């Protein structure tokens, strides 16, 4: 069986529009390279930053391994940082993008994806929330993360990674402690991200997000009109969501004029979704970025046919998922946790990240034995 079409995590955007453009970014990179010796980083991390700078600033080379580059949305993130923060950011971005391509393992995941709750009020047609085995509370997958567990996770991540994403199988704003969680994250990361369907977005949530200095807020929406929106986002209302996003835009402008928070409307591109121009016309005045991500049929991984893919999954070196109950999983395509490597209540994240089960899974992927791993053998993410 030949290898099927793949879903590349490092190139998952199908379309992307942003309002801002940053000039002089390479000059700032040169400055970061020249000042890296003074950065509050370990000697090893300084070496990684220097490598990132050299790949960005050095002459392009034909062939060979792919080089580190800056996508427009990354440049947008850099434009909002202070010069002193650039070494930390470049360290994060290089680890996040290049370590997975080169199968380099660090002592802590470049990205930690934390699930405040697995519960969602939507049943989007392309989401695993449509799987009743997941949503049936009798099966133990549904719940809310306790605040004490969340703070323990953040304490372990601070200073060891910059990318913390609050989202996964559920809608984060349904978590009763989400405001306290956001407050606890304030000032600790350069790539704190929140994904929300915005259906339950209140003024209180808006202020909590902006006070915490969340770096990127992704509002999930796939249409610019009804009935398309409700057809994709089952259980949702386009009018309500647009009003919430408009309110966020207003609060940011009036109460947090110096906010560094980037806002993005992002949808899943399927044949029925509108053109990016239509999305930009409808949403562009309310957010900084409008995007579509490529469709990956993860609504039920376990029923997809086994494929012949042998390329390793990059997420094994990029991120770790922590569910509401502390379960640590290598990916969210395996949303029923058949590949779980342990529990954060019982072991530190760094131990789990480098644990024997995780290493065995990586080695199988590297040894072109992905077919021996389920549900990896039904997935096309690389």
C-alpha cells in the first residue's frame, strides 16, 4: 500500500490574512544574535538561539534539510515583543518548528496543550465531540480540570517552555475556573494561546483574557453567513458569536489600548466553506487575523481505514496534551487516550515527556513501524 496524502502540522494553514506587517524584523534578529550572551538562558539554550539566528540570517542553501524561517503570523508575534524577549521567543519557535523536523528531543515539550475541560456545547461536524463514546459521561472522558492541578502544570512549564495552549477536546470558557487559570498564567509565557468558539464569551471573560496578556486568542468560526455557520458549528449562533467577538474588540480598544493580544478567526477548510475574501470581509474589522486550517478528519480516527503511512508524526517531538484529569497523551487525534503515557498527578511532566512509553512510540515511528501503533496507523498527521 502506498503512502496516503499527509497532513503536515507545520504547514496546516490553507489560507491566512493579517492586517499588520512588520518591517525591520531581520535587523531585530541581528540584534538578538548580538545580545544573546547577555540573555538569561542556559549555555545550551543560547546555542539554540544562535543556531536559529544563523539559519534566519545566513545565505540560503540549496537542498538538504529545511531551514528555519519566519511565517507572516510569526513575524506579527515578534513585532509585539520587546527586544529583550526575542532570544526567549526564538528559542521557543526553533524548538517548536525545527526540533520535530529533526527529531530532536528536549527535556520538556516545546508546547504544552492543557485542557481546562473536555465538555463542549457544540457538536461541530468535523470534531470528535460528535463521537458519543467520548461524550457519554459514563465512559469517563468528560470533566473539568481542578484549579490545583492546573497551577501545578503551569509551575512546571514556567521557564521551560513558552507555548501553553488552553484548549483541546472541549470549550475552555465552560470551565468554572477559567478566569483564575488565566490569571495564574499572567506574565509567564510568550506564546500563551486560548482557543474558543466564543459562544459563551462574556465581558468578564474578555477582561480576564486581556489582563492575563494572552498572546493569541483564536475564535473558531468557519462561515460568514447563516445557515452555513450553524450547519458547521452545530448548536451555535453566528449572531451571538459575532456579537461576542465584537465586544472583545471593543473592550480591548477601550480598556487595553497597549495590549499585545493577537485575535484570530480561524475555521476548518472544507469544500462548503466560503472563500477567504468573504471571511475577511465579514470578520476582518473585528480581529487581527483571519485564517483557514486544512481539514483533518479527526471526528472519528478509530473508524478510519488503516493506511500505509510510515513517516513519523511531528507532534511526538512538538507538544504534549494534558487532559482535565491529568492524563498525558501524545496527540488529540487519539482523543480516547489509547496512547496515554501516564498521569500528571503522579509524575512530573518532564518525566512523562521522556518516559519509556513515549520513547517507545517515537522509536516505532522513526523505525517506519507506524503501522504497529493504533490509532497512528489510521492517521495522516506528520
